[in-house]
């Protein structure tokens, strides 16, 4: 918590410093284009907080049974999240690997970890920095869907990208 507040304070001080330095400029800048650029950057940086954005809505990557390779139909989610995180390098998240209830506890923890690490590798392909995404595994402990059928198991074979709430 203290580290997060320190990072926020550093970011705020950096922004204020840039604003003060740009105020000293002897060249007249186009204020309209600067305002639009600032607005665009601010909206991109807050997409993970907007519940209607794709970044917020698509935070899970799903896997086939007993697999940890990213499926073709999940690649767009990894790409979108990777580009967003690369554009926001100060943002730190967790890749939380999960497994369905089949298999032993240790096996499911290892499978969840492999899934989380696969997603981290996929995100890095889009420019995400080392240490920006922490891979963790919950095995089958954090089930999304209750049930003992393929539909429930399919929802539980996933990696959730956990963003900070603020």
C-alpha cells in the first residue's frame, strides 16, 4: 500500500514538473492539440477503471482442458491487454492462473502457474515490461463457476488479469 502511494506521488510530481517546465517555454504551443492529447492519455490510462471499456470487460484468458497454451480465439484479449499495459508502464497487475476441479491440488497449482506464465509471455510480446505483471496461481481454489460439468469447468480454466482498483 505504501509502495503504491509512493508511486502515485512520484507520478503526480512528474506530471507537475513537466507542466511547470512546459509553462516556461518561450515557444507558443497549440493549446487545443495539447488539451486533446492530455485528454486522450488520461482516458487511456483510466480504461481499466471504466467498467464499460474492453480492457475492463475482457480480463480473462480461457484455456483448454489440461493445456496452458493460449488459444487462437483468446489471442485478441492478450493483444489488447498487452498494448494497454505497454502504454501504461507504471501500472502493475497480477496474472492469476486457475484450473478446474479435476486433478490434485499440487497439479492444479502448477497448471495454474504455467497458464499465468504463458499469459505473461504473451503480454510481453506487446511490449509489457519485466516485473509489470506478476504471475500467481490459485489452482482450483478460486472457481468462477460452480458445477461439475464441462460448462463450469471451461469457465474455471482461465487466467484473470487483476488490475488495481484505484
